[in-house]
């Protein structure tokens, strides 16, 4: 796992996939049932893990952090609304808050 942390800047998907393969084979040969289970999971999800580690063709690493942040803001607004019955009004409030929070204003 330390190797993955040291080499988390993979330039291509192939490089990331090879890294996952090396880590998985080390885990599988560790002798510990828990680590072998992690190694099997790494092999099973190799492509998905490589997608998370590698950069795309434009040299940018993709993340769903923006979507998670928006979801968190919407959940917070739902808590504040506390039983709002007019969905159209709630939707407009969410859009208004999300629009102004992008600029740093609330």
C-alpha cells in the first residue's frame, strides 16, 4: 500500500493498471487472509482503481468531488427547509443558493 501512496501520480492508465497489479500480487503472496482478501479486491476492481489513479488524455485527473460538494449543500438546505411543502419554491431556493455559493457569496 505504501507503493501506491508513493506512486499515486500515474501518467497513464496502463501505468496505473501495472501498479495495481504489482500491489495486488504482493498482497496475495503476503500469507495473511485479510491482506489476501484486499489483494483479490484490487484484482477484481483493477480497471476502476486505475481510472481513479491515472490522468486522462488531457492530463487531468478526474474526480467526483464537485458533485459530492453540491450534494452536501443540497442536503444541508433540505435540513434547513424542514418540511417545506412547495417543491417548486424549494428548487428555486436550492438553485439560487448554489449559484451564489460558486462565487463565494451566500
